[in-house]
């Protein structure tokens, strides 16, 4: 605990020192931010950032719930989860765009041009199917061969490298937009927000509630929690561990795809590596909430989202991801099991 | 024939040597001690920044090198301090997060005065002191089929120096791995608790391994920067993953595994790219798609390697952390 506090102080001093070396321009904007924070404009900025943080946190939660469930049921830190987020958004773009699309290595082009309300559910369905395929041809095989967890983790890293470059190869290096219309922002008190973002929030909350209902109230969900708690014991009491894990993979892929689609709407476009960039945030959220704890991902995501967005009030915006990663490192120092995780020996 | 020369040129290029160096560092972490360092690119980047920024401040070259190495050593201490007591995958997540933090800080506009933000530091701003030391002529020199500049950038001078450092570090690895110290590290890799019960301070040994590997990684970063430029985005997560691929390809826990791995990795990447551009028509695979296409192959190679031949070309299956 003392060690942790000391590292925190050293890190804080270090970052402050580095930032103050960064130039007087930075210092000027910082003092400006501090002075404006005292006025009502500053409070508005804070509330707006808080709100943005909650939106981002909800979208992050959609993506990271699956990561946490996979970790809980199999013990795998899945580094290829970020690509599932990108894939969901990209396949939706593939189905919805009026432009000609093609598959890699196939020389012909065609247009799908489905309406967005049809393309998005289809995208999620395809992503869910991909989750099934992934578990069928890779992960269940590795489990059957009793490949060590660290090896599986490196396999997921290889898969992530392959998928992200495949998506770049397929869709090109430039960000794509799922819908072409611009979402006008409206003012609600101190918060300005567009309708699409509000609808996205509602969808995210409904999806997260559905996951909670599934885990808490259905037989399958209870079985999932049992596997997550103790796979051997669950197997001994007659739960088919492998089919539960298959369902978890499908659910994780589907939720990640939904998160990806909403993220693409929220930030008005998605690039081939956006999911990959998001992966560190997801790990931060999942670790913060408690690795493998089903609701930990939600709590962690909201905290990470709010911290990342609110930090931009004081710190330069291009450091918001670095701030969130800093939080992850500090959490590991103080409470490695996360907020909701149970204390256990982890090393 | 041209393709063959391209491949050979890649095999001896200074960048290949730089990656071999960073992989030797990773070999100290993973091969010898079993530490899952997923942020080796961060160590390389810190070495590059330390070196380039010190030269820009007008410090002599040996001070600059020391600054680069010291930055990596401090980074290793800060990372290892909290995480070396936790389970292995925590170190993986923290190192990858910390390496990304270094990259984000390097990219950040607020430090543009020192790091040049996302455009980085141009090679001409820091390469001069090293190039002035060159005994080679200041012109293009042809040796056999290879044509490189004598002293500038990716030169014969840099090639000689980097491969000499690679040999030195490989020798250092061989010496240390066979010393009593190295045997303790191997013991930690096999069974941490057994070593602890023998009264060894496991934490301190792991820390030493992390620092040595990180410093060698920084050396790799410095030599890489001397052939290219300091660019934060060139040292992102993919770089670390490539390092893992080539280390596992050559064979972890072996002396020449990282060196062979680096040569094989970069040569086959060049081979695949040139074969693809020569034989696959460009309406099937456009030139811009070559890079992602070859990296898909790298990812698949990594997956297959880990599952089917985790010991790589030279390694011994018993000598693996997993």
C-alpha cells in the first residue's frame, strides 16, 4: 500500500515535470483551464465531459463485458477482442454502404446497400457467428489439446495481428462512416448531445440490462456464472462446460460488434485499428472492475470512460488514453483483484 | 535473381540487427526467466528518445547512449516494482499498457518541443555524431552485389557496428545464461516456488533480468533509430508482436535463436512481398495491400508457431516457460 502510494506520487511528479517542460504554451492553456473551471463555463465543461465519459463508458462496457466473460470462463486474456469490435462495425459498413465493395483476392465488385436498420442486426449476427466459428476452430481445439494459457494468450495476439491487418487489407486504411447523415447536436441544460448518441445510450443500457438478466435469471446464465466461478466443480455438477464457453464466445463477439457499431456512430466513423486501440481501454476496465467478474467490466468501463473524458478538462486531450492506462497501473498496485474481484493470491 | 539479392540485403540490414538486439533482450525476459514482457517496443522507444534528445541537447554521443539505456533501466524498475510479485499475465497487461503510454506521451502535442510529437525526430537531427565516427568513405560503396553508403544512415558503418553489438550481446547472453546467476533465472522460469524455497530472492532476480533485457532492448532501439528516424508510431504494439514472433521463430532460450529469428523473419517478409508483387497480378492484390497481406501471414505464423512448434527452429521444448 505504501509502495503503491509512493509510485503514484513519483509518477504524478514525473508527469507534471515532463508536461511543464513541454513549453510555456501548455502552461498557459492549463492556467486558462483552471481559471475557466472556476466560472460557470468551466462547470458546464466538466458536466459535458462527465456526460461524454458516461457515453464512452457504456460503449466500452458493451465491448469489455465479453472480454471479462471469456476471461472468467476460460482464463484467457483475449488480445483479439478489439478486432471483434472493429469487425462488427466494418461488416455493417460492408452491408450498408451504397459504394461498391469486394472481398480480398476476389477481383469482382458488387453493392449490397442494405438500409442501416437491417445491416446493423445482420452485422451483429455475422459477428456472433464468427464468435462461434472462432471457438469451434481455434479455442476449443486448444482447450482440447490442453495448450497452456500463456500459449493461448500468444495465439490470441497472433490472431489479433492477423485480423487487424486483414481488416485493413479488406476495407482499406481510411476510416469509414456507417451512416452519411450528420447527427445535429441539441442542447439539454449544460449538455449538448445528438439524437443518435441518445439512442445509442439507450440501446447500450438495454443490452447491458439484458446481459445482467441473462446472467442472473436464466438457467444458462446461472450455469455461466457457475463455470466462471469454478469450471471443474461446474463440470462435476453436470454443466456442459464446453457448450457454455461456446455461448460465451458468441455472446462476447455479438456484444463487441454492437459496441463497435455504436462506437462508429458515436465517433462518426471507424478505422481499421480503432478496436485495436480500444483493447487497452477494455483491459484497463476489466482489470479495474475485477478480472472475470461479470459486473466488474461495467463498473470498470464507466470509471475508465469518465476518467478519460474528464481528464481532458485539465490534461491535453491527446493524453486521455495515457491517463486511463495510468489508472490501470495504479489499480494494479493498490488492488490487483480489482474493485469487485475477491481478494486472492495472484502471484 | 533480384529477389534473392533483395532478401540477402534485408538479411544483413542494420534494422534486422536492431530487431535481433531487441529480441535478445526479450530472450532475457521470456526465454531465460519466463517473464511475459509485452512492451519491448516501449523499451526500444525510450532508448531512441533518450539518445536522440540528448544528442539534440548537444551532449557527446557516449552520454547520449547512456541516457537512452538509463531511461530503459528506470522504466524497467518502475514496471517491475509493482508487477513482478503478481501473476504473469498481469506483467503482460502492465507492460503493454506502459509501452502504449510511452508512445502516447511521445505523440502528445504537449511534449512537441522535445519529441516532435507524432512526426517524431528527423534522422538528420541526431545521426551526425555517430556518422562522424565512421572509418568508411563518405560515398556509396559496392561490395559484391550489395550497394550501401559508407557512412550515412543505413550504411556499411552502421551495419558493422550493429552486428558487432549483436554478437557481443549474444555472447553476453551465453555467458550469463550459463553462469550460476543464469541457472537461478532458469529455475525461476521452471518453478518459482522451488527457487524461493532455496532461499533465493526471486523478486530481485526477476528485476535484474527485466532491467538487463530492457537495456538491451533500448540498445536495439538506438541502433534502429540510427538507420531510420525516431517515430513513435513505428514502435507500437505490432513491433512488440513481431519481436515475439521472431523470438519464437528462432527459438526462445537459445543464444542464436533471436538472431536467426530476426534474419528469417525479415528475409521471409521481403521474400513474400517481392514474390507476391512479382506473381500476383495487381488487380487481385494492389501494391498498397501487400503490407497488410504480409502482416496477416505474420499473425498466422505466430499462431501456428506457438501451437505446433513453440520451441522454434533452434529451441528445446524443455526450455520453455510454457
